[in-house]
């Protein structure tokens, strides 16, 4: 399976994202709005197994809730 590792630096207005492949090579960088629907659209555009990490802080809930939604939908929850 094609695994991607996603790092997010979450701020009030924007999220800086880096995506690495399984070999550790940077395959994508992006800056998106800090909005749930924008996060979901970004994640839905990626294929393979996704591993997500971010710095926990004030804005963490904006990432955690949307990021869990696709996984829950796939399980039928």
C-alpha cells in the first residue's frame, strides 16, 4: 500500500502541510485555510494509507474532528 506521512503546522488562519512518501521523500507542500471543509478536501485528494501528525495546541480540534470523519465513514460508524 502507498503510505503517506502528513505533517501539519496549524495556525488560526492557515495550515502549512508537508506530505512525505514511505521513503521519506517530500512529495507535496501546501498551505490551506484553517477550515474543516478545506482540511477534508485536502485529505480526500490524497491516496493510500495516510498517517497524520500535528502539533497539539489551541487549534488541534480543527484538525482532529475533520480528519477522523472519513475514517469513521469508511467503517460505517
